[in-house]
C-alpha cells in the first residue's frame, strides 16, 4: 500500500513532535549538569568559543587550524570528562534522546538512497485512523472462539449447523485477508443480533492493518453523519479529509447498517459511496441485522443489486453470544 500525502504528513508530524520533546529532555539534562558542575559549563563555553575561532581561521586559509583545533579541543574535553565523572550521572546522560534508536526519530530506516518510513510508524497511524485501535486488542482471529457456535443449532432452510456456517465464514474471511491486494473482494455479513458479525469484521481489520493496508471502521450512524458533514459544511476541513478517507481507504467497514435513521439522502449517499468504491476496486465490508428484503426496501433496489452482485454474502446463524457470555 502506498501512503497518501495526508497519511505521510501525519506520520512526519508525529516524528517532529518526538524530536522536539526529546530535544527538550536533553536540554534539561544539560541544565542539570550545569547547575551541579559549573566547571563543566565553563569548559563547554570554552569549547564553543574555540570552535568558532578556528572555524574563522580555517575560512581565512589557515590549513594548520584543523590540527591545532583538534589538540586544544582534546585537552578541553578531557578536562570536561574528568569534571563529569566527579558527580554521579548516567554515562549516556548527555547523549541524544530517541524514542526509536533505529531511525533516530526521523521515521526513516535504511541507506540514504533507499530510505523507507518505518513499518511500525505506518501501522500505528493506520490503527489510529481506523477507529478500532483499542478493540482490536481483544477482537482478532487469535481470540475467535468457535465454542459459541453449536452443532445443535440448525438452519431449517439449509440444514446446516451454526458451527458449520461459522467455519465456512472463517475460511472465507481468512482468504479475504490472504488475497487482499491481488483479488478484489467485498463482504456482506448478515444475520441475527449477537452472532459475531462485528467481531469477524474486526478480525479482518487487524490482519489488514498489520499488512499496512488502510482500514476505516464506522458504525452506520457515524458513517452517515460523516457523509452529511461533508455534504452540508464545506468549511469543515476535518469532514472533507474524512470524506476522502471514506472513499479512498483500502478497506471500509460499515457496521450495523440499518440502525441509523434512513431517508432519501441516506439512501443516495449509501449508493454513491459503495458504487464509487466498486468502480475504484476499493474493498468494503458491511454488516447488518437486516433481512435482505428489508435492505432492498430501505436502500433502494440499485444498492441492493450492487451488493448482491458484487459482495460475498455471508449469513451467520446461532445463539446470541453476548447472552451466552452472561450465563
């Protein structure tokens, strides 16, 4: 995934903040040493003055300035080191402070001609932008429990058990992650309340972001609220930026479709968004408690047609997991 300009700038701003914060820490260290060791500061000042003097002499053509400077500086620094050891300080107390020693808080790792923004910085940003940073610590494939899906819960229409259905859904969702970036796919998760639709979406989100893909999660109500802000307040810069992310992120997740108040504006915005993302091969995951018939009634036949013909339809069945956890 290539970083968008806004994402790259956001990462660089964070590194600039780290550099400023750590510069302040180093300055405080020097001030503490100066307070306790006035001789150290005096020697530091002498080194600075000497460096300037010899710099001027070098610019004036004095070729002996470099060797002379090195000798005198060595003497001053030896005295300075002796003064520093008199008072207890950590050996690296006056060394530059970095959050990340590998990139020295620049965000870049590698040779000058082939530098790359660190993977951790990219993933951290993606997690922050996703609206899922905290929940994914719990809701991921590692914590997905099949025990909540019974072999005794049978769908009368298909004759398949809840366990069989979720095992197939897990396989499809893992394949969605594995093939992401090469095969364009969309997922539509539907079924009763509490059967794991949101949890499964979150599992996918974590895997994709760990692969450096941008994922954006919204509950349906917040999703349409963001689109409305963009439509009705063109001066809201944050709303305009969010609108761009909604349309251009690698994977958009719209959770609990149908829980929002629906009208013609909502239906129109929904169709435009999913249609544009289809045209640009941007994957979308939608979850809902609605039946397919209700979906068609609320969001028009056009939207229904786009979804049924371009999304993998996964109906989940079973007992409400939230109630099972309480018992």
